[in-house]
């Protein structure tokens, strides 16, 4: 239920804007348009899943290979010479591979395993969209905002390509949207079941992708801050939850304990055995085994060169033995770039310069495509996106009022900012200092764990900025047309034969 009405019976400015929109977009019209958008989204994803070359989606060879490895065992697989090419199959977050591996066993339709896995990933993208809509409904039932959210979320280029690929990112994105929604629904409705659901999603996400952990940290810091004055009522709330639905509550608690134990076994076991929660392949297996994995080989060759163990020319020769063409080219580039930085140390960037480049690059690789093939938009094409973000920020500053909207909108913004800041400094900038290449791990898709809450805030406060119905509708239409044109039409206009499996190259 939208919280936009004050207890004294007077409508807030936000509620007034929402109410005025209702006369221009009936519930049946909203449902019809949203259905068309979802059909269009699904059709595009099926097209991409059936036609994209296997060398396009990011790390798809590894993800699909690990799913195949997991499909061949009843429980957990073990590292072997047959699996080295895919990296570690132990000591890693495994939930996506385990589930997809088991589903591969029911591929009875004559499809290739890769295409079947891609099609299995499409429902995960739809789930992300569904929970983003549910999250927005916690803040408003404004029909125009709901429609705009659906358009921008289903017409973001990198999200579309990723959603039609075999990637653990798709499950992580869904679990992130669910975790955020259930926690904020708990703040609104005070149901213990919603909080337990959020915690289960957080623990499941941590078993899917290690970069889920900062989101778990952010959500639980927020939980403690929000509930600090309600800690005394927690025991009574738990008892009430068990009384209202004992069977459901018992199942939820059992799942919570199981996922918590699996996380402890994975991350605690890694830390006790290797001193880190995310060991590399060379720490678990021999250096010879690590060299058989394309990303492991890239890291080992570069580190040996940087540490002076091998010469520059020897490193180039070893890089030439990497089979994957994209990673081979990346390794050559890393070596040559670092050699140039050694000769010209003044080229190193400080945190401020890196942050500016990071923001531009992340935005460019969200509204473009950065995978093993790249399709980026020229900088002038991103100016409208910058303008929309600026208007949404201004809308938040001018229209958010704690007495009217409560503290949940800035709490949602704080999660987005915390995660983005952690990713930029602790992950991306640290990799830059290690490898000397700023764009090595600078992928917009790494922010997709927060795509749902970020888009909810942007759509909400972009349209809330203006009072005029004509301006709001015009802005929503212009934004929708911009996003739609920047996604599939742009892809079709710029994709060369190398992007497709079924065209001659």
C-alpha cells in the first residue's frame, strides 16, 4: 500500500501528483500496455538466446561449462583435468551452477545445452522485472511511473543481452531484487515472514555470486539502524509469526538455517583453509592446473611478469598459448599497457580521476554492450541519459519530504550509493592498481544487483519533479522512446555478422 497520505487526512504533494495521473491511464490500459512491453521483452530475449554467437556474452563459455560439469554429478563435483578449463568447481559460490546443472538433465527438446541454458535464464530476468515493480508499489501506485519503470527496465541494452545469456548474474540480479523488496516490505508491513524471506534471499545470493556480499552488508546495516528502537519488540513479533502460520514459519526458519550453514561452510571453510574467503585457482590447485583456465592463465602470466619472475617477451609468448581469443587479446593488452606504465609512471590515475572515468564507463556499458564483443554508443548519445539522471536527482532533492514520504526513499538510495561506492573503490580501483588497466573489471552489469532499486528511485522522482500533467506525460514518453530506441533497434543497426551464430562471417 502506498504511503503517500498523511494521518491528518490531507494529501501530500506526491499523492496529489499520483491521483491526477489516474484519469489519463485506466487500469485496463495500464495492464494492456505492460503486457505488450513484456511480450516485446520476451520476444527479444528469445531472439538473442537463439541467435547470439557463443563468443559474445561475457564469460558464457565458463558459466555454461560449469553448469555442464554440475549436471554430471548427483551432488557436488570435484576439480579434475576435465574441469580445469572452467576454473574451480569447488570453493566457489555454486547455487546457480547446481540448479542449472540439474535442469540441464531435462533438456529433451533437441536444443543445444547452451541455447537451453539461455532460455532457462529468461524467466530469471522476468522475475527481476516483477520484483522491481513490486518494490515501486511500496512507494507509489502511480500508473505512469509504473509504466515508465517497465519500459526502462526492459529496454536497457546490457540487461537485455545478459538476460538472454547463460550467466549467474541473472540469478544474482533476481535474488537482489527480491532481497531488497522483502526487506522494504517488512519495513512497511511489519511481518516477520517478509524479513525472513529477505534474509533467505540474501543468503541464497551469497551462494550465487561473491559480489553479493556487500549488498548483504548494506541491507543488514540498514536493518539495524531502522530497527534500533524496535529491538525489544522482536521476540513478540517472532512469536506472533509462529502463531499465525507455524508450518510456514518452521519451513522458513529451516531454509534460513540451511542457507546460513552452506554459507558458513563455503566462506568459513575457505578462510580457515586458505586465509581468504575467495581463493584463486592457483591457491586451491597447482599452478599447472591454473594455467589451463583462461582467466587463471591471464592472471598468472601477468603477475609473474609484474613481479619480475618472467621477462616481458616470455610473458607475451605464454599469452599466445591462451586458447580463448578474447582473453588472449586481453592478456596481450594488459602486458603492453603495464610495460608502458612502467616507462611512464605519470600516467597512473588517482582516485578522483578514476571515479570520473568509472562513472562514465559504467554508464556507457549499461546503455551499450560490453562483452567479448563491444557495442558502445558515442559520448554525445549519452547526454540525454545524463540529463535524465540529473532531473531525477533534482526531483529527489526538491520533492522528498521525511514527514510525507518517510525515510525509506533515502534508505533505498543509501543502499545504491553504498554498493556502487564499494564496487568502485574496493573492487574496480583495486584491480586498476594491480593491473594498470582501468577498464579491466569496469562493467556496467556489475551494478545490476541494484538495477531494480536504482530504477525505482529514478522513475519515481523524475516524474515527481514536475506538477504539470502535460510535462510529466511528455517527459515519460520521451524517456520511453529514448530507451526503446537505444536497445533493440540500435542493436539490429550495429550488429555485424560476428555477433550471430547463423550468419557467415
